[in-house]
C-alpha cells in the first residue's frame, strides 16, 4: 500500500513551514477596511486645528466641503463658486478660488498656511481671464486662528506691490500704498436670502493708506458666513460706497470654466 503524502516526515515539515509562511503573510497585510482606514488617516494627516479656545478662520472664508461640491452662492451682480486646494476642510496650507461666474470669468484667489490667510490675485478684465492682478508676495489679511467670539488682530502691511498680467504674462508693476486689515468678532446676521441667518465675521481690507497706516483711501468689506464663505461685499472710497455685491442665495451647480493661467492661482 502506498504511504499517504503527509506520512513522509520531510514532506510534513515542508508543508507545515509553507502553511505557516502563508499565515504569516496574511497576518502582515491590512484587510480592506484596515487599508481604507490607513489611507483615510494619511489623507487627514494634514488637516489643521487651532488651539483650544480658538477657531480656524477658514471656516468663514471658504464654503465647507460638503456644500461646495454641488452648491454655490448666487446673487447680483455675480455668483461665487468656491474651490479649495487641497480639497478638504482644512489643510495646514493651500489656496482657494472664488469663481464669480460659471465660465470662470471673474475670480479671486486667496491662500492660507498655519499662520495667516492671504490675498493672492484677482481678475483684471472680466471678459478675458488670462488677465489679472497678482501680489508679488501674498498679502496677509487675517490670522489663521482667532479667539472664539473675538475679533482678529489688526495686520499692518507695508508691502502691497503687485503685477498686471495679460495672456498669463506680467507686463507692469504697481502698488497700493500701505494696507491695514482687520476681522470683526462673529455676529449672527440675516443674509436676506435663502441662506437665512448665518454667523458672520466682516473682514475689512483698507488700502492706499499713508506710510503711517492712516488716511486709507479705499476699504473693502467682505461678509464671511461660517460654512458658506463670502455672501456680501462692499467697496468704499473716501468713506462713500462705490460698489457692492450680494450673493445670499444658496443654489445648485458648479462652474464649467477653468482658469487658464496657473500663474493666477498657484
């Protein structure tokens, strides 16, 4: 009678060792759920958080991820679509776009890191989004972390040098005097649209100020709703209102156009 295969001692030892190796290899690999959790942890590794008693101002400047994927702020004379890079709430550093039309004509680009929120660029000719103005150095406009229910610190900025671009290339330089930036404490405001009442901080951007950061010719006010971003904007010149925008209705949609010049946003 032939002996069964595993009756051979050498074959038995070899089989046990091979089986043990397989188990060891299986035990060293993540299950699909573990792999997903690992990937999720790595993806969230760069998410920023403020110290206890403070809040991340990005919650006011940019519409939250869940909403901005399919919604935008509609109004007059333009809409505001929000795109954030990296696309999470919110990384340690990155930038975001306020796109002012579905075709991406009209835009503001701002950036952020662990210390500040900055202005980067804005449109020049609305009918040609290869034209824009960009600061030579991103202009700090607000501290990234601000005490809960308190105003942000005032920022005085002497360097407002910027360049004009056409066909994605710079062609001349200018500046905006000195700038003074401050952020109000949060207040519950009625937007007047379907956004309803929203906790809002107003950001005040003063520019064309003198060398002592006084006598500012221009002030722009950005009404920043927590979770929805900018819903109103006003521009004052020598104390008189010269232009305003109201985007207080949450609508469904996404921009179809893209910014053609990487220099305008990266």
